[in-house]
C-alpha cells in the first residue's frame, strides 16, 4: 500500500536514522490515538467551544434531573447519552437454537437476573437493528446459565461456545473486520465467564460484559464492562429520607467465601456497634430480617466475594444504605460515568482493621450527603421491562457506546 503519496513513508524516508523514524511513527500513533479518544467522547466540539466562551444555559433532561454531583461530568454524560439514544445500533446474531442455549431470555428473577434482563431489554429496545451494516456493535447472545441448568459440563460448554463463535466467524464477514473488537457478550453467572475463557479470541478481543469485574479473572477495565448484579424483584421498597431510622453504624451478614470476608468476620463479629454476622441470617428469625437491616444501617459493608460481584452493593443502594466497598480488585459498575466517591465509601482491604474508626470519623453531614446521593443513583441500578431511560440497561448500553469506536480492517 505504501506509495509516494503516503505521508508516513515520505516523512520516514527523510529521517536519517531508524530511531528518528520510530519516533515519528510513535508520535503519529499518539496523534491518531488522541484523535480516536476525542472522537470516542462524542462530544460535539463546537458546543465545547461555546461552552467556554459564553456561560451556557445547561439544558435540563427531566429524566436525568439535577443530579450533577454524582457524575464525573454531568454535561458530557447528558450530551453523549443523547447522542447514543439517537444513533447507537446493535446487531444481534440470529443464529443458535432458540430452544437451547442462545436466544431464550433467562428468567428475570434470582441471582443472575441481570443477564436475563439484558437479553430481554436489548430485544425490545430501539438499539436493535436487523441491518448488520448499520450496526456499531455486534451482540453474541450466549447464555451459559441455561446450559448449566441442563447439567452440561464446563468442558462441553466451552466446546459449545467455541463452535458457536467459530460458526459466526465463518458465516458472517463482521468478526474478521475487527477480529471481534466490535463484538460483545453478556454473562452474569460465573459459569458463563468460565465457559468463554476456553475461547481465547473471544476473551482477548471482544467486550465482555460480566458480573465478575475482578482483575484476577482477566477483567480488562477499559475494554470490558462491569455488569451490576441486581437481585430483582427487590423484597421491599426503596429506602431514602429515613436517616433518623439509621441507628446501626455498619452491617454485614454473609458467607465467608473470600479472604477479606474471613478477616471481616473474625475482627468484628462480636462488636457492639458494627453488626457483623458470620453467616446468612437465619430465616427462622422472621421474614425479611436481612433486608430490613439495610433500612436501619448507615453504612453497609460490601466485601469482595468469591467471583461474581455480590448483589449486596445494589441492595445497599436500593435500601438507601451507603455502601462501603471493601475490595482491592473490583471495577465498580458504571465507574466511568458515576463518581462512586460521592455515594459510597471506598476502602482498601487492609482498612478492615480500622473499619469502625474510619466509619465513626465520617462527619454526620458527610454521611447525609452520601445518603442523599445513594438515593439519586438508585434508578441507575434497577432493571425494567421494557427498559426506561437511565436505568441499568441504558447505563450498560452507554458503557458499550463508549467502547464502540474500533479500528476496522
Ligand atoms: C459432553 O459431551 C459429550 C460428547 O457430546 C457427551 O457424550 C457427554 O455426555 C457430555 N457430558 C456432559 C456432562 O454434558
Ligand atoms: C474469517 O477469517 C477466518 C480465518 O482467517 C476464515 O477462516 C474465515 O473464513 C473468515 N470468514 C469469512 C466470512 O470470510
Ligand atoms: C422508621 O421506622 C419506623 C418503625 O419501623 C417506620 O414506621 C417508619 O416508617 C420509618 N421511617 C421512615 C422515614 O422510613
Ligand atoms: C435456624 O434457627 C433454628 C431455630 O433456632 C435452628 O433449628 C436451625 O438449625 C437454624 N438454621 C441455621 C442454618 O442455622
């Protein structure tokens, strides 16, 4: 392809040493990447320009509300979101046996409801296109959850997933254009994560939307998307404006299935101010005792679990309890949109030993601000069918929209 008109070759041919040409090449690459990342912001530059000159009248979006303090940039989010609503198109591969593994939406309840809601929502959304040429991204509708339900072994699941993906690569021209970089799949169950790990092409190149955004299972923050695990339907209504009822400083009850949980239980189990239970709450104590504790607590401790990020974070948000993230390895859902420090307390695992002092030192007015912001983010951590603006589905779509610009060959 390199001809005389090619700017790269004419510049490099003038350079006397290999080092200089490498330098030129790398600065060109840098310029190119800067350009791509600017473009990927989808921020109309002329608007940005005016933004600096005249004091802009910020256009309200009634569904977004005046919640400017919970986003990294309320304006960028609002504008880019509007652009997404207008333009974003996704092609869902129609292949696969609808009665077996791929097409059927998962049931919309239970631990992995997020997976089912996404499958259902994207089918009923405006983002779906039947015309692959118009698509920004391609959805590979794999649901390993169902295979697991049928007792398929991990080994066989991996083979099934691989055969399926291979068949799409053979049949359609889309994968080869980007080596899969504009393809994504969605799985909440860690079964799905494990099954797809047997297909290195898929894991390395495609966007993985998973409930296990842990770096130790190969999650790549800028490529992959953290899917919030949301246990819907919620057992009780959303909390909020109920600060006077929140008399317990901190609460956690659950299984000790990770190192940090073992330490948390060991250090604080018998504390008088922190309500830490080294086990699930026994149902014989009464109905919904666990959920009701979220209404009475200021700070709900969310230590990392085994693999799948726990539903405890979204439970805390739903019940109006400020989540305390106690984990070194998790990429928090919607991290590049929401400023988690405005509605949660983010700690290192090592902080577990000072947990009580850290929470007690948070001034009342700061707690009140955090609590109010928790209420503001509730709608982002909720699935609906059909989906509604700014809900969990649209937030996931927005994350995908941020990743849709890829190089095509
Ligand atoms: C795995 O696949 C093989 C070959 O199709 C089959 O014979 C075997 O029963 C399967 N095992 C499980 C646990 O699904
Ligand atoms: C995509 O590339 C693979 C590997 O080179 C090739 O086997 C396959 O036929 C290609 N797919 C299409 C649709 O051309
Ligand atoms: C506080 O708790 C009481 C007793 O459970 C309940 O009746 C009341 O509605 C709660 N207040 C708020 C604002 O939730
Ligand atoms: C729950 O409590 C009941 C009654 O106290 C007891 O018999 C049962 O073993 C407990 N269950 C668990 C899982 O601890």
